[in-house]
């Protein structure tokens, strides 16, 4: 039977090898390069099902194991079902025609090819849009990834700026874990959360007896981070006194713990972050310029999420996968649209919280707009000029629209409208004529007759391709 199959399949153009027995089969598969295994269930040394189990039990993230077609004896449908449950692609019952076998082989190899293709495309789609745990499809985030990559051999101090929740800490971690210091500690401290005196002893440590409660020596975070990275979060909030001490530590590469006789050498890379505008603080004189240049050798700015809408859905999908665990949840198109329309004042953190909440409360497998919190569903009114900007209005468009609106508000009364617009009646008449508004503005009588509020005359020019918004 083996020889017959080998000859037939070779004639059909497949590359075929045959071995006798289950153990030899497993060994051959382990050497690699096999796409499909055809095996009988009954073999002298090892059951075909055991062999199947062995072949299909590889690491799911490793290379795809070969597909398996199991040949079973006539009438042993139980074995066939068992085989499929164990991961066999197909089974075929004895006696069988060669044509039936050929069809099964072709189908198996075709499906395997497709799977391979999907895997390849999937990794291709995901790879450029993530860097460690950072997700980002926008050009701005791609630039951030490339900067982190270029920094990977460097010890330069980096300042990370951006609004709250834009991912500053995540970027700091990515820099550390892609640096030569990755095996040494990453120590983070939030400078805004701790009162000054405490912060000083946290950072620089103290010696026994330095103050009443100092019963033992305590090494500071600079010592804890030795050889690694110290992340100073909210560095813009440091007091002038601590700014001076930090500057000395960075410039001289040594620290003096409270109550210490001599300074101690340190080897620490400093990454800092702030949501404040440090350049502004320099101008005001609340942040030292010399310290600024020490911590800001390289600057990475994380734009707010509203300025990189391309990232919203990839991030949402990422958080959805993370929060859903083994559940299979997806976003409906309508829900995705709502997420895209929101302005995300809390940036990525807000998005992450929203998705976590949605996953906790979701009932069906597909998330609908109603599942999103009201804060996200409600469209906040965009201010008038922003909306005008988005709609691409010219000054003349804006004037026309405002005149029409005031006319409407005054029920078509031109005298009052002119007063409200700060125009004399003649000028208003002329403008109404020029702008073709005269006949569009409803008079009192007509409005009463219609008993409905006439819609705003369409005088705007929406930018090409965009739906009306704002
Ligand atoms: N690009 C991103 N990809 C994946 N997760 C992100 C990304 N940006 C931010 N996050 C997630 O959003 C949350 C907020 O990020 P992070 O704490 O780094 O922000 P932050 O800028 O330090 O905020 P804050 O100024 O409030 O401290 C974290 O849970 C983080 O994992
Ligand atoms: Mg932070």
C-alpha cells in the first residue's frame, strides 16, 4: 500500500518520502520540511493516533506542523472522529479510490498554503505597527518607534513630553528595555506625587542618624537604579532646590546621601517625562535651563490621540484583545465610528479605560455603540471656528452663514437683523441680494403657514469628500 501510494503521488507531481512505522514517521517530521502526512491507524510499533498527537502537539507559535490524513479501516467511524479531534485534517476509509485520496491531498495542501499565507500577512500587518508594547500606525508614532530604535545603542538622557495618558511611561520603558542596560533595573518615581523633603531622601538616600527617624542607612533610588535607568516622571514639578541637587548629580555623576560624609559615584541613565511645557517654564524662570539641557539631550514628543486618529482603532483592538482574554469580542462598524469621532481628552489611557469597561459589561460578542459610555457617545460641541475650519469655509461663506442665521433668529425682520449685525439696513439689503439670501430667508407669514421651522439654508461648501460635521 505504501509503495502504491508513493508511486501514484509521485506521478501526480508531489515530492513523496515513505518510512515504515510511527516512530520513523515522527522522526522524519521532526527533521522538518514535511507539509502533509498520510498514515494508517494501525501500525506495528506506534498507533497512528499517538503519532498524530505527537506531530500536532508542537509549540503553536513555532512553524506550522504538517497536516495529517488518517487512513482508517472500513466501519471504524469512531476512530475517524477521534483522529479529527486530535487535529487530523481529514480521514479516508479503506477501501478507497486513488482519486478520492488525491482530492483529499490537494485540499489539505491548499488549505495549508492558505494558512501559511494568513500567518505571513498577519505578522506583516502587525509588525510595523507595534514596538514592544507600543501600538501606533500614525506617522507620528512611527517616527517615535524609529527614534527609540536609533537610541538603542545610546546612553543619552531623554526627555519625553506629551499630555497626560499619551504613553510617556510606556515609551520610557521601551527605551530602557531596548538599551544596553536592559538587564539592569528600571526604577520609576513620580516627582509630583511626593513632598519635597521626602523626595530628596527617596532619590538620594540617607545615612543612619541623618535625622531623628533615620535608624538605618537607606540607599536612594539613584543607587537602586545603579547600572540601569532612573525614570523621573513629572520632572517639570521639581522644586528649585531639588532641581539644583539633581543637576549636581547628573553633572558630577555622584550623589551625596543625607548625612553622608562623602559623595558616592553613580552610573545611572536618566529618562524624564513631563506633561508641562518646559520651554515655557524656562521662560518663566521656574525650571533651570542648565538642568533642562542635561535631561533633554534627546526629546521625544507624544502627540495627543486626537492628532493621530489612525491610532485609535489599532489601540482599541489591542486593548480589546488584552481585556477580553479568551472571549472572542469585536467592535461593530458603528461602534468604531463612535470611537473615531470622540476627541479623547484623556488620550490613550481614556481609551484603555473605556475598552476595559466595555469588555466587563458586554453581553454579546459584538460591541455596539450603546455599549460605549455616554461620555464617548455624546459628541461634544466643537467650537464654531474649529468647525468652520474643518468645513473649509471662506470668510465670505462664514459671513453668509451668519447673516442667514441672524435673519432666521429675528424671524426675517430685517431691521432687527441689521441692528444685531451692526449694519445699516441698506447694507444688509445689498448683502442679502448679493449673497442670494433674499428669497431663502423665510418671512413671518410663510413660517406660520408652514408651521415648521424652515431649515437653515445651505450656504456652506463642505470640503470635497467630507460629510457634513461639526
Ligand atoms: N502607544 C500605546 N500602545 C499601547 N498602549 C499604550 C500606548 N500609549 C499608552 N498606552 C497605555 O495607556 C496607558 C497610559 O500610558 P502611560 O502611563 O504611559 O501615559 P503617560 O503619558 O505616562 O500618562 P501620565 O502623564 O498621566 O502619567 C497605559 O496603560 C499604557 O499602557
Ligand atoms: Mg505617566
